[in-house]
C-alpha cells in the first residue's frame, strides 16, 4: 500500500499514513489531535530501477542489430546481376523511376 503525506486541517500537523488507494483524505484522522479531516500533500518520492533496463536500451540494441545485419548483407555476393550501391534516395523510396534491369519482359 502507498504511503501518503497529510496535513491536518485543525492543528496543521503534518504526518504520513499508509492507506489504500481508495481511502478518502477527508476521513483520515490526525495522530496528534485525533481530529477527522486532513489534506493530502504532494511530496517527493524516490524510485529505484531494478535490472539492466535503461531508458532507450531496447532501441539502441535494435539499431545495433540492424547495422550488423546491413554490414553482413553488404558482404554477400549478388543474387542475380551486379549489386547496386544503396543510396539515401533509394531508402526513402525516391529512387530512379526508369525501368529496372532484370528479366526483360
């Protein structure tokens, strides 16, 4: 259960209470004056990342795998005909619009 920080509406005492998420702040009793009615205060919290996950780690791993595969692919012999160097225009889909060399239909 989460720990909430409260301030009593009657004596302005600040205290913490471990409560359910569904507990209403108005029904919380002050431990000092025993008065009912408190205001939930926003407070700082700490979190700890467990494991090896870091923000962006999966994306960096995917890009590294892509670059490794592209390096291996560039070393393969061509399947048919001669290999054409890949340009940035080809990658964006703006390659030459002329007929392609190939089977010749």
